[in-house]
C-alpha cells in the first residue's frame, strides 16, 4: 500500500521513505516527540535504540512509543513503512511502556496493515466527525497491539537486566534535564552509580557511551532549533545549557563538522 503524508487534527502519517530523503540525523540522533509515535516497518532492516537499549528491527515490525520516549533508528539499505504520529492530547488511553511487535504470520501482518489503512482513509476523507473517528481507529490500533504483545513489551519477552534498567532510567533523566547542561557525572549521581558504571551499562545496552547518548540528544535539539526556528544562535546555546555561544559553536562543530550558522544556512 502507498501512504501519502497527511497532517490533520494532530495525526500525521508519514512514509519512512520520506525520512530517508532527509538528513540522517533526523532519524539516527536521539530524540523524542510530544505525542506517541508508531513505526511500522514493512521492508528492510536496521537498529532502533529506545530508552538507551538497542535492538534490531526487520520487515513487519511495529514499534509503538509513548510520548517523550527517547529513541533513534538507522535504516540499512531500502526501508519501507510508515510512521504514525499521534497528537499530544489525543484522549487515547495509550500503553505506558513501549511495544515492539515482530509480526511473523500473514494474518497479523494483514490486520496491522488494515488498522493503518483505516486511519489513512479517515485522514484522506476529511468527513464529518473525522476527529472522533480517528480517535476510535487509533485507540483500536493501540489495543490490538497490546493484545498482540501480551505481557511482553520492548524486552522481547525476557527479564529486563540491570544494565537495561539503568540505561532506561538514564535516558528518562536526559529527557527531563538535557537542557540544563548537566554532565554524565550529574546523571550518575542521581542514579546512585558511578559515571564509569553508567557508561558501561549504556555501552552494553546500546553500543554507545553515556556521553554519546547525552550529546546525541542535545545536538538533535540544537539542529532542530537551527533548522526549524529563527531563534538566535546565542539563545539556542543558552536554552540547551551551554556556558556561552562560543562554547556551543565549538561543541556543535565537533559533533557535526559545521558551525551552527553554516548548518542553519544549509537548511
């Protein structure tokens, strides 16, 4: 099926191919959204990091993330599918935890596709009572996914290990405090562990150090602000906890290979 990007009433349905046409940081860098998001991969494979834990995805994988979930994913080769963005205040009773479904049988794959087609049809029709219809369709979709998942969530049915728990707690703190300028040692102290142990846990769960995850989240937000707003660079730096605009410029250049002003002009 072909999905056209649609935006109405806060619901957005975006082909994953659209992500592939843009800068890689838009998918690979750590970020979160103010509303829930569902990724439905129909072809291709890659890795997705959710709450500091990296796992692979492949065809017919559905990943539902609650609002504010820090994540990023890469796309190896040709990846097809769709991302469904939910409104922040949709009124839908969403799952508390992230869900990762690997739909292996044709019936469940067809049911998943049908659920998304129903959402797409409502968006395209623009009929009366569409807002209520979208809420019902999206609500049924999330209930269906919860039933498919059963008691398992993103942990593939295995008990969550200590490293996973620490990484998840760390990313939750990042989402709350990444604008403060706190360093890894500050987060480690809040978690009651050493910075070395925290970084070791992140390396085990995601293949990245704690510092790399933190920097990724901060610089995603920096790039987003530079490309999507006209906020002055010094104010971007201040909003993300940098000591000065000059320090932000050095850090941004080290991360991206461009100065903030050059990055903004290139957009």
